[in-house]
């Protein structure tokens, strides 16, 4: 799909997606970025707990992330809400997840107009972590906030200077209406309307949403259906500054 022989940065598809993020609703949806079955299986594999013994299970602050930090598990805000954090610069514990994360990052680089492999290597100025996140709790689990709007952070992953170029990605691993309903990922569009992905925008397992990081977003009001182990599951892709120096 991503062939170096083409001028990908100027392809019509990328131009349309870029327009959608910066001058349209504030997000673009890449339907079936991976097959729905692969997305759901990936979520079930990690959220069953079968690989938890491979993960460091003590809290690691963003500010303390270093070159040799192992993959780790955060249980927040409640015991059942997990974020499984893998560093892109380390040997993968899950080849499928790692390859998918690489593909997602290349997609973001195209949208943001950066070098194709930016943030996938330890020596880059920003480097990527990918987090498999599973929310089962109701109520507010990620408070409404915007990134790179100079809002102060208790535990930053780097500078939060205003940067309207920055995007974040959410790769859905579960389905609204099957695994959860009512709420989930809520996002304020460029014209300041709130949408809930899955409910208001047709998004499900395997779909990649690339969205403008300076827009308000939150995770709240998840109601788990059918005793799903997935609840609201997704992968997000934070970038860390200056890891090489730590
Ligand atoms: Fe955020």
C-alpha cells in the first residue's frame, strides 16, 4: 500500500484526508485499515490477561519513560481499565500489533507531511509508544481536554506548546452496539459539535480515525454489553520527546 515509488504526500487520497483533518470536521476515518477480525482478536488476546506476565505491572510515569523501559500495564482509573504500553523502538512482544502500529504511524506521517518513518526510531526527536486501551468503567475515564494547546500537564510526555499540526490516532478494536454503547470516544469537531465515534460516526473494529489533537476529546459513559472482555477497546499512539537522552 505505501509504495516509496509514488509521491504519496501529493496523492489525492492523502490530500482529501488531510483536508478533512485540518479544514473539515477535524478527523478522517480510514475504514478497515485492518480487518475487523484481526482487530478484535488483537484486543481479546491482550485484554484476556494471558500476556500480563510479560508486562511490568508497576506504574511508570510518562516523564520516566526511558530507552530500556519494558512494556508495561497501567490500570486506571479503575482496576478493570487497562492501558498496555509498548515502545515502538523495542523488540515486539506481539508482531501483529507492532506491524500495525508502524503502518498507522506512516499514515499519520503522510497526513502531517513528515518523513515516512518519523517517530518510529529511538533517535527521532519524537518517538512513538502504542497503547492498547480497554475501558470497562462507566462515568468519565478520560476527562475532557485538548493537547498542544499549552494546557499544563501533571505528567507530560514532552512540550505542550501550541502545535495545530499535531494529530492523534485511534484504531478501534471493538464495536459500538456489540461490546459497548451509550458513550465512548467523544470528540469536538472543528465547528465545535461533539460527536461520539461509533454512535454518530460509522466507526468500528479495524477502522483508524486520525484526528486533530488540539480539539477537545474525552472518554466517558461507556456501558459494557454482553459481558464483553473488550468493552471500548482501541489503540492510541502518543509521542515522547527526548527519550534518547534519558
Ligand atoms: Fe489527549
